[in-house]
């Protein structure tokens, strides 16, 4: 089997020369058009350029670092908007880097900064289990949780879009992740409210500090 394989490789050698000619023709076409579109015609050349493009995509993503606040988020206007608890329209919520999570724009802007600092420290983005919750979602949660473990609908900081329940280690007091947040979150406008140490004990619950906790 090995011998047959070697022979078949030799047989295809002249084809490689043809392919090179094709690539050369492709380069000429590229040079004359000035674009980076595949000039077509040579399947090998197309396959080669596709091969080149594929592995370069992932490192670019990594090198760009932690995600940045989407341009259409408006943190300065967020505090003036007066929606009811759990009634913030989708278009005024700001998506977090974590899939399906969102916050009020000012809390989100601060979160992106905190997330970037966390990324620098731990080499990964923050883990978010829950962020903004609609009134209906809070009602579901309230009905399904033991008494005292979820705020009544209309009373949760999650409904204001300024609270996040974190994971990835933060959900346990005394972990490096929890202690790092204790030491650093406030600098980015996020706090662990006093009640969450004991009543009930929720190490995972963090809030954007808009002054209402003073
Ligand atoms: Zn919470």
C-alpha cells in the first residue's frame, strides 16, 4: 500500500506545476484588479487562499481583547429613562458580551470596563448567570424560589437592569474571583450590597452602584 501511495504522488507531480502556473496567473489577476477577490478559474489557488484565511480569523479575535460596549448603547441617557421595574424595552437595553444577557446602558458600560479588568486578571471574561429580568421573568422566579430568595416582582434591581448574578467562581465567597471583585469592582462602579452577605447570602449578586445603596 505504501508503494502504491508513493507512485500516485509521483504521478500527480506534473499537476502541481500546472497549479503553480494557475496561482501565478491568479496573482497577475489580483495585481491588475487591485482587489482581494479570488480571480476564479483555479480551484487549487482558491483552496489555498481559503486555507490561509481560515486559521488567521481566530487569532485576530483573540488579539482584539475583551469586547467593547456596542456603539448604539447610550449610557448618559440611561438614568433619565423612567420605565417601570421589569419594563425596559429591548431597544434600550444594552447587550453584554455574555450571550442573552443585557443591562441598562450605564450599568452595561461600567460592566464592560469591569469585564475588561477581570479579563486582564483571570484571562477570561466574567461569567454571568442572570442580568436584566423582565417583570414576567421575575414573577416566574419569585413563584419558583423559596421565600426570601427572590425579590417580589417590581422590587428587584434586576428589573431595573442594574444587577447581575455572576458565576465562574464568584458565586462562592472566598474564591480568588470573589475576592478580586470585592477589591476592585467598586472602582468600576459595581458593588456587592451589604444585604447580599447575609440576608439572604448571595455572593453571586452584584449591583451597579447608582447611589441608591448609600
Ligand atoms: Zn441577583
